[in-house]
């Protein structure tokens, strides 16, 4: 592979279209293609042929096992590996893989989060092959992307509702395209390009930090002398060790057919970013899960650890995952491209207005799609969007929709147009600056949702985004399909939509205090934390929308709400217990040791008649902080014990936010202050300087 070009080895470990063309009979290949494009079921005999071809290809490439690879509600992927071997006479084995094994698996469902959908003793669950996402080889196993459901049919994963939401938005978007005279498109796809931010730290320092090992973030740590103030890391020269990691990561991703495109240093020291080329939402979600996994594995090969937590270090930027979302038809149209003719512009404005309406009406759903204990540290800081959902569309588009609303002339940089169906402005893409403070920004021919946390699956965000757009397009189509005069009805609909929902549009500084006040006046919700946002899931109007498109049932939404709140409480509790462990076993003993050493020195000076005022003062300061830490430990311990007695998951999550988390912060302040006056030789864990500036 050393002498091969990227083009020659790209996708070499993927059972993709090229491989299927070579290895499958023509009628089987066409059947698989129909399944991919139309969602039709595969005949069992056809499945057997596909399975055998997959097995032969995988074995030739060194695979010995296969696994149904799925995405339960844990936030990470799951897999159970079975060998291809079957017993044969005379103590030998055959390598077999049937269509039945390809299409369906049966993992234990009892140990995965279900939010009350399954009792512990109800173990049966099923995985079902997703033929729209190609199988691949990794670590000598054939990986088969699958959906995951319970014995009674409830969805237990993130792939199934994502596929459902993609189908919903396709169906409703086609209705709109037909109204504009498009008879060639047969499917509409949502596509995603998720930018992935991450930190790299030296493994030898990581191994000395219990907080990083257990929670993924530093629960203690005094601010280093230098952070990101000089703005010298962003897009800066990539250090050799990091560059070697990035090169290896690219190769591993490319072999799996993942379109890794862009890499660079991010704003914070030791922070970096990888961005892929757009692909369909389902495959983008699979690829992003693989990307996060391979980032961690590849980093270890270089003596590094990849941190995907949203806020691994206090005082510098955290990491997000910018979800670039667009919508295209299979006849080659990007439906968020303003287009080259007035009619295309009108079609674009229809989709734009539907999205504006959807983001305004369902802002709490988008907010909760980015809700987690880790992301609570990041949202609203001067590094990420605020917790208030708003839309940036740029000055020109804002002027266009304002002119449409008011029925006045719009003056572009080159000409003046009367706003109307037959004379809409032919505006260009990228005629305005980007807005990095906006949670949901139009950036030319796509929207960038910037709230998502770096460790999160992109599935939840895209399920919600697809479904709300499907709902708004459905409402538009219902109204327009009944109209006698389509053009007049369309203009009336768009004008009304703009008037009723323009308050969601904000092109200014989302970081400012003034915006928070303005957002409040506009009636936009400010769901500051996870415990504020997640309960919004079960609002009747939201449940009704999901059920309308068969994305979720009410029971499935309730289960996800419970899982998210329960997870929040567990994360805060684990962090609190880790802080207590470190404080008791590392920081207090270190402080006592330092205090004793100083006191011994002071006593020796006194006996020699030497001035020991500094030693006494220093010992008093260390002693006072140590006493404060001891009291803070006791206070935190009491809060953790109190939280354990709360059975209701929402009440427990709220208590963890209001009481446990506050007690954690109080303890951290004291320990961090102590770190600033204790020598590095006496401090029991690596400092921020060690972690951030030694790679």
C-alpha cells in the first residue's frame, strides 16, 4: 500500500458498488440496487447469494468473523462477533455465511438502555441489515451495518428513526417539487458533512489523570500561564507528531470509504478538526461513529490520547461537531441552492421558508438534540452558540424575504427587481459573511447547525431536523395542492410564513447579553441546560409530529427522554465521585505533606533564630485551603448521597444540576487555587501546561 495512490486504495475495505458489480450476478446486483434506492426487501435466495459473495470477499481480505454493527442508545456503537466457521467431518471446518445470518441477528437486548421499554429479564432483541450502508472490514471482521429493535418491535437504536426521517422528508419534498413541475426526481436525500473537533494529549500524562481516564475531562486544573490568548494555534503549523497521526488517520478512514477532506489546528492549544465531504445522512452518521472510534485507536499508536469530550479543559474552547445539512434530489438539484432562474429562486424560497418555520416552531427539539452533561459546559460560552436557537440567513437573503413580505422592490448589487413570482431576484451564493455565533446558519447551499457536542452521535439532530422539515413541507403541500392559482397561493403562503416566523432570524452577535434580552422579547426559548431541554421532548404537539411520520411512537419518545435524563444524572454522579476520590487520595494528602514540610522548615528556622514569617504565612495559607477542601469534600459527599435517594429520573437530574454540580464547582475552585501555590514536584497530577503544550 506504500506505493499506492489514495485513489487506488480508497474504499478497499468496503463491500461497495464496485465490488458488488464484480462479484454478484447481474440480477442479484440489480435487486440489491433496488433495495438501496427504493427500500424494497431482498428475496431470501438473493440474500444468500449476497452473503456468500460478501463472505468470500471478506475472507480473501483476511476476515475470520462477521458482526452486526449497530447503534444503541449508549451514544457509541455495539458489536458481537461470530466466526465464519462451521464444523465439518474429520475435525475440519467450513467457512459459511448465510443470507439469514446477513439479514438478521439476535443480540441480547436487556443490557442496553431502553428507558423502560424492556424489563431486565426480557433479553431478546433483533438486528436487521441496513443495505443502504455498505458492509466493511475492520480488525479482521466483516462489519454489517444494522438497525436494532426489541422483540416486541420498539426501536432501541439511532439508525432506524434516522432512516424513517429521511423517508419522511423525501416524500414531502417530492410533493413540493411536483408542484413546481419537476417530474424527473423520484427521491430526495438529506446530506450531512459533520465537522469533528477533538483534542490530543500525551498518553503518559493522561495515564496520571484519574479524571481524564474515568470522565474524559479534567475535573481539576489551574489555568496555565498561556492559553489561546495569542490566537496562534488556529490554522497554525501542525506539529510533526500530530501530522503523523493525521496522516495515519486519513489512510484508515479512506480505506473504509470515509471522505475525510479537511484537517487543521483549531483555536485551543492541542485542539484539532477533521471535516469530511457530504454524504447521505444515514451513511454520514455511520461514518462519523467510525471516525470517532478510529481517532481514538490511531492516537494510541502515536502515544497520544484523543479526547472527544465537549469541554476537557476549563478556560479554553471546548469541542463541537458542526452538522452541515443540505437537501438534494436524485435528478441533481440542491434544493437549498438559490438557483439561476426566477422560478428556481421561488422553489428555493419555498424550502427556505419551510425551514424558517420549522426551526421557529420546533426550536426546543433542536436544542435538546444537542443536550448532554458535557455540552452544558460549552453552549453559551464565547466559543459556541448560545442555548437560544436562532437562524442566520445573511443580509441579502434577509432583504429578499423582507421585500417579499412587504411587497416592495428589492435592489440587488446589479439591478432592481419587482418582488413577485415572475420577477424574483437572481441573488448569488456567499454574498454575506458567515456567523460563527449562530446556532443554525445558512452558509451558501446548506445550513450549519453548530450546537452539537463533539462526542455526540449526529443521528438525533438529523432525525429531528429531517422530521420538522418534513412536517413543514407537508403543511405547505397540503395548502398548495388545493389552490386554484398556484402562483398566487404560493406568494401568499410565503408572505404569511415570513410574517409569523421571522423573529427566529437573527444575523447579529449571538454571544452578546443584548441578544439574550432581545431573544426573550421575541419569545424564543432559552433552555440553558440538559435538564431544561430534554423534558420538551414529550410535548403533545412534538409527539404528534413524530407519530404522524412514523419516526417515533409516543412510548419511544418517552423512553428516550428517560434515557437522556438518567444518563445526565449518571454522568454528574460519576464526575462527583471521581472528584471525591482524587481529593481524598491525592490532593489532601499532597497538601498535608507540603504543609508539614513548610512547618518543619519554619520550626528549624525558629530554632536557629532566623526569620520564619514567610514560612508561617505560607503554611497558614496551605492549611486554610486544605481545611476548605476537606469541608467542600464533605459537602459534596452529602449531596451525592442525597441524590442516590431520588428515584424519579427527572427530579434526580435536576438535583444533580442544582446541587451536586454546584458543590463540585466549589470543590474545584479550592483545589485549583491550591495548585497555584504548590510546587510542580509536590503536585500529584500533571498540570494544564503538561497536558496542553507537550504534544
